[in-house]
């Protein structure tokens, strides 16, 4: 399934509407939480700069949860050190992979500058030596980033292995947008489309009443 919307809020609502109308559901292993799951959901925002924090603002307005602040969400992306609060850190993988590689500044950005039409501008947030272990129960949801520079616009596609579309996607899309903006400024180009491809896109039954309020 592919969803294409101009704004972040429209994309979020369309994804929620599509998932909650699906008849496919199952219980999570070793969990009492029942979820509705869609496999391989593609969501594209054509103009993400308009309202990228709108879903977060709505979640905060419901006053049901204490959602992470924008600065905390940003820190997960840009901190080069592991964060003891989280099982994993995207910033550590992007800017200090294995303690030696800055995937954005040392590879992605120079590559896009030297070869704007490249199809090799990709970054991995999944480390097989760490995450491909049966002993690991918490691992990155966001696993892969692909950058395409076309007609002076930077398009970014993110592969997410497991995505709670109601509660997790708003933070994910903001983080991905920050990465897109970081690279865009360094390269000196305009915003392009922002896409998430979620191999498991799901919402939980205990979120349904709140999803209805949002919709």
C-alpha cells in the first residue's frame, strides 16, 4: 500500500485510517496487546517542512501521555554517544559507527556533492554484530536510510522494520526530517520528498479510542 500526501499531518491520518480499516490483526508474541498490522506500508510526504511536528503536537494535546520533547527526540539522532535511557541510539550509529565512522559527514554528504546522481548514498543503523543476536530483545526500528539528490532536491527514504504508526511514527518522522535537513543544508539543496517504508506498520487495540479522536 502506498500513501502520498502533501503534509505530515495528512500522511499520518491517512496511514491511521488505512490501518484501522484493515481486517488483519494478531496478538504480539508474549504480550497481551493486540494489534492491527499492515505489511510493507509506504508513506510519502511531498512537502515535509510545512508541519513535521503536527502529529507530536496532537499527541501532546490529548494529555494522555508524556511524549518526549523535541529536543530529546533530536538528541537521539544527533548525539554521538550512546544514551543510557534508550536501548539503542541512532546518532551513535550515524555519526560514530563502531567508534570510527561518521556515515553522514564522511560519506553521504561528500558523495552527494561529488556525484549528485549517485544511487549509493545509503546509511545503515542496523549493526549485525550487535543486533543480529537472539539475546537482543530491543533493536533499532529505523534500520536504513537512502538519499537521492534529483533536480537539486534531496529525497530521503527510511526503512523501518517495526513501526507503531500512532505513537512511534510521529517521533520517527521528525527524526528522519532532521536528518534530511542536516544533509540538505550541508549539500546546499532544497527539500524533496520524505518517505517511510514500514515493513510492519501497526497500531494497538488500546490506542483505537485515541486514534478515533485524532481522525
